[in-house]
C-alpha cells in the first residue's frame, strides 16, 4: 500500500468541509426558521437548536466561516494522513 499524500488529503477534506458549510448556509438562507430548526433537529437526533439558531448572517461572516471551516478541514485531513503514514511505516518495518 502507498502512503497518503498529506497535502492532497488535507485539501480533499478541507474542500469537503467547505462544501458542507455552503450547503448549510444555503439551507438557512432559503428555508423558513421553522423548517431549518426541524431539519437540523432531525440531523442531530432531536437536539433542540432553536435557542441557538441564527438565520441572518452577513457576507463577511459567511466568508470568514467558510475559510475557517476549510482550514480546520485541511488540518484534520493532514493530521489523519500523517498519523496513517506513521502507522504505515511501523507496520512495514515489523514484517
């Protein structure tokens, strides 16, 4: 088995997180508050988000959130790939 590319895996996970963030923003911008609360409550197994949901957000906040989510996704992906590659090297040396 080959090692995972840390940069590519980080980028993949970062972009996946960013796409999910945009999807969430689209749901919040296009649906009514009641539908959004019902939608996210069902995703979170009945956890009531109604006290914390905010349906208005400025473009600046959305862009900053998009960048933050991308960076977090990239860091998580790079960490997972790094740990996988470290474990991969140890398994091959044991054979």
